[in-house]
C-alpha cells in the first residue's frame, strides 16, 4: 500500500479527513491523472517550516468549516 492508497482508505473511513502529501517529485508528476479529495493538498520539497505550518493550519481550518457545514 502506498501513501495515496492509505490516504484514500483513511478518507473512506473518515470522510473530510485533512490530508497533506509531501513529495520530492514535481507536483505535476504526483497529480498526473489523479483526483484529489476535498481537504487534500500536495506540498513539494523543498519548503520552509512556515510553509508547512501554513498548509497544516489551512487544512485544519478547512476541515473545521466542512464539519460545521455538514451539521
């Protein structure tokens, strides 16, 4: 099972689960023919700590909004 398959299985179990893929490959290579679920982002290396923190914060905030709107 690769990371994408694991994330898909986790999201099937818990829809709306925030997911951040971190890769050293070009974003276009990672996403080639792939559909990303809501609350999923890709971060390509190299990146700074502030970028990582911003992405995590944004994903958590988006998941909170989705959870509240689903109620």
